[in-house]
């Protein structure tokens, strides 16, 4: 038996921008575990709860409050990008996501890839079950948000990859 | 919002003697790595580790598939009569009541989905005592264990 008097849940994310000319820009940041997830985890001790990231976003799709619903990505899990300076409901894009075991042992790494649009990315969130219409907050359960973020401006041929690791130690 | 949060626990033992005397003490626990594994695995596939199918009697071996607090005494593992409550919005308290058996209780455990054997084998072992002082009971004494797990 491992001798832990506590389980600590924390996370971090890495942004990698691959520019059309081959330049690569990378940054790594701490995240903030959201109170939604804290509440869900506490509830899971007494009542079964589903927070599995097993219905992942699988295409880049745009939505805002004028367009309303997500054509194909509603109720999916993963990393969402805010491309409006003020709020997710005013404009956001899904990413093409994958999930795998991370490092250290008790961790999961979610990867979200975005390309094909000229945008400035103002924030990213990782969450469970994207709401059916454009909203802020955008997920039924937000797992984590950036503790700090530097805006990223992308050209149509640039590619942004976010690797978000949540770990239990 | 938090950069991180943590799961911690502690337990309180309350012995009510047949003569009316009450002895209370409180201890830290050790969260088991199986709970950490279950919470992490739930990111990939939905997992059920909820303490919602509780032991309802003092018996040995503990009932198969049930959750809650078990106690070791008189060379056997016993289940306790369990209930749960939420003393705060971020904590769950499991209460286990043990009576009717003359025994020296030398260990306890909290877990999900017991194997139904005379052992401390759970599907997910939540926590064990970090320290434990043996408690000797007559069959008329009652030992109540209140185990609180907090997410903060």
C-alpha cells in the first residue's frame, strides 16, 4: 500500500504552435482545477458520477450565440478554444481531441489540435459534455481552466496543439 | 477555484461501554492508492466507486458486494452497520456501528465492494488508519466509527 494521507489533484497544459514556415513556439502553464470538478469528485464518493472523457470532440467546429447549437459537437468532451475576447458564447471552436495515460502514473493527458482558421485564441477550457447551445460556461462540467494564458494569433495554415495533463498524486 | 485540490480523511472512534461510560478519540487516516487509481481511471471509462450499497449488519464474513467500514477482532473481519451523510458540501461521512461481539478490535478499513470473504479485500479500498490503538469490547459495548472523507 502506498502511504498517502492525501490525494492531490492538479494539472498543467502545454501549447505548441506550428507556423506555416516551420517555426515552432511552445509554452507550458499551470492550470486551475475548477470547482465544478471538485464538487463532482466529492459527489462520486456517495453516488456514482460520470465524468469520463470518452466522447471526445473529433472535428474543428465553430459556434457562437447567433448560430446557437453545435452542429456535430454538442455533448462531446475535450478542449474548447475561446476566440472572442469576452466570452465563450460569443465565439468558440472545438478541437480534434485524443486522450492517453500521462506521466506521472496516475494521470491523463488530453490533446486538442486546431488548424484551418485565422483567429486569436483568448483562452482554452477542458471539460465534460459540451452544452447543446453556445453558452458560458460552455460545458456541463468544467474540469480545468488556465491559471494564466497568453493570447495566440493563428494564420489559416498554422496549427495549435494543446496537451492538457490532469494528475492525481 | 483552485490550482489543485486534495482528498483527505480522518476517523473518530466512540466506545459506549455497558456501564454508560463513553470514550472518544480522533485519528488521521491513510488514503489508499486504489482510490487514486479509481478516480484517475474514471477519466477514461466511467467508474462506480460510490459508497451507496452499505453493510447493514455486524457479521463475518462481511457481505459480498457491500460498501462501508469493516473491523478486525477475535480473528475475523466483521462488517459494521453503516450509514452515510454529508456534513458539509465537500465531505462524506460514513458511520459504522459495531456491537454484540466480545473482541479486541485491532484494525479497521473503509472501502467499496467487499469480496465477501473473511478478509479486508475490497474492490476499491478507500482508506486505512494511519495509526490505531486496539479497543477491547465486551458484547454489551458499542463501537461507533465515524469516517469522514473531504475534498478540498
